[in-house]
């Protein structure tokens, strides 16, 4: 039955556009810390202003803005003149005991967990937290509602938007956790009869890189340097 529902919901009748963007750069992003509920950095606040200006210039009919319950998405939406809805389901993946840690700290305290996550990032569940597989399940009501709605701007988080992007672009579970979604970028999805047209737009506000590609070594006995080889630089 669930598959039938998804099939029916995928028959796109009403023309509309889905805009996806991450929150503006946060104070945690600057320090390489994952999760938490940090405020926007100066560049993040500048992105909130740039995003509001971009949205205003697009003259998007009937636009609704969706955010998570976390401060950094709400702050990013604060200057946009459109109705807003806060979705708890859009909160970032729960990193459990690793919340607000850097990758270096995770490697130092939980090297086996760090290696297990690299080995199978989609199914790995943080201790007392979530996996990408859990997140996909959590987001099912969001994806189904997106299929029914008109023009929507989702201001979300890296892992959450990877899941939504994978859904609309039909990416597999191996690709999903490594999809690159830079800060201060808007991805415009225009659903069509089969698939989506995709446009990626940078709003040209500086931001740190938070994308960590899969390292070449994912086994338990790897060295610290091998474990951290793809960690992006941070403060």
C-alpha cells in the first residue's frame, strides 16, 4: 500500500517549484562541530539577508517557507516575507553522544564508531542517536507533503536536505550520505512528469566547507591521519 501511495503522489499535476537551502553558516560550522543548536555566524546572517533578497526578486506565487525547530534555520528565514511553518521532522540528524563534537574529537574518543560510520554511513546509527536510514523514515511525512504542496522553500540541514534531494533525484543509499550540498546555495527543483529539473544557485556569500567525502580507508585499524584525511578545515 505504501508503494502505491508513493506512486500516486509522484504523479505531478500542479506546476510548482521546491527550493532547498541549508541554514546560513552557524557558529558551530566555523568550529567544525556537528549538531547542536548554534546561532548563525556573521556570514550566516549575511546569507539570511541575501536569501530574503533573492526570494523577493523571484516573485514566487503562494510561497511557503518551511524550517526545522532549530535556531539556525529560523534565523535564516527571519527576513523572508512569506508564511512560515516549523517542522520538527526537519531537525538535523541526531548525533547522540557525538552531538556538538568535532570529527577530530569523535576520532579521539570513539575511533571504532567513527570507522563504523565511514564503513556504512547510511545504516550506521550514532550511539543514542540516529542513522541516515532512520532519518529517511522520519522524513516520509515531509516528502509526501511536499508532493501535495505548491511552491515551497525548505530551509534545512545538511543530512536532512541530502535525504530530500536523494528522494527527488532518485539517488541510491550509497550516494545519499555523500551528496554535496554547500552552505549559502539554493537548489531549485521543478518536478516534471518523470523526475525533476535541477538548478543550483550560489548567492555568493562566503562560508566554510562542511562536506566530508568518504575517506579511502574505513577499516578499524586505520591511522588517525587516514581517519581524518577528508575532514574539511575549520577554526
